[in-house]
């Protein structure tokens, strides 16, 4: 992600990079959203096989929880990219890459939806993992 | 650090928009770990699907798609 020059003009080649106020704020926002995505991963891990009889009653909601987590993870990554773009932090090349990665991630989310709708546990698990991976790729555009 | 009023206002605007959207996502995560019934989760999942559709269209549009 390229950093725009500050209002004092273009940066000198080889000079130390000083972040503008806007860049610092945007980076904080993007990192917070990255944290939200990490939380999605934790929640997915938290909705695995129940370990007690009392928890078995919740087993029927596992697919809904996993499906919801995939949607929320996609939304978090989407929001991070949208925020970076609105802040003017994406170069034309980064925008083009973001468009492609967003399409890929959304298509993967669509496959998870289809597997959920079909009620196929094994294909859902596979599609769920693929969707989370594609969402992570999208988020990588604005991380670090 | 270099900043001016326009930059500050733009940052506040973006933070406001982002905070509202992030809060909605956060509340969704709370539901994932909460004690909602299957029907409630199904309804929330359906809402999330619709929102993801809108978010995807919005981002593609803003990126020049």
C-alpha cells in the first residue's frame, strides 16, 4: 500500500518515512479491524465438537455459528479495504488487486453458503476453510 | 506529524463510519458465542448474508468495478 505524499510535497527519495496524522489514524482503524477478523478465527475454533452432554443441545447450531462467522469475517475484511480506499491509501495497482481478491473471497463465501444450504457437513467444512483462507488473503492487503 | 483541519475532519468522518460498521460486526461475533436459539441464529445468518452481498457490491463499486 503506497503512502501519499504529505501536504509539504513529495517525499525525498531515501528520506525517513513520517506518517501523516491521517495515515496514523487509518492504520489504527485497519489494525482494529484486523483484530476483529482474528476474533472471527477464535470464534470458529470455539464452535467445534461439544464435549459434554449439555453441550450436545447446541450442536444443531454449529453450522449457523460457523456460517455466520464466515460472513462476519468477510464483512470485517471488506470494511478494512473500504476504509483504506476511502482514506486514499490504495494505489491504482492495489485497488485492482483488492477488486480481484474481494471477488475471490466473496465467491468462496458463496460456496460456503451453498454447502450450508445443501446440508453437506464435509463440503461445508471444506468450503468454510477455503472461505476463511480467501478472506485472510483479502485482509493481507492492509495488514502490516 | 503533519495534519490540518480537513485531514482531521476526514479522519473523524471515517472513524465514525467505521465505528458503526465495526460495532455491527462485533455484535454479530457476540451472537456467535452467545446462547441464541437455532431459529435466531438462522435469522441472523440470513441478515449477514444480505449485508455481505451489499458490502461486496459497494466495495467493487468504490474500487471502480
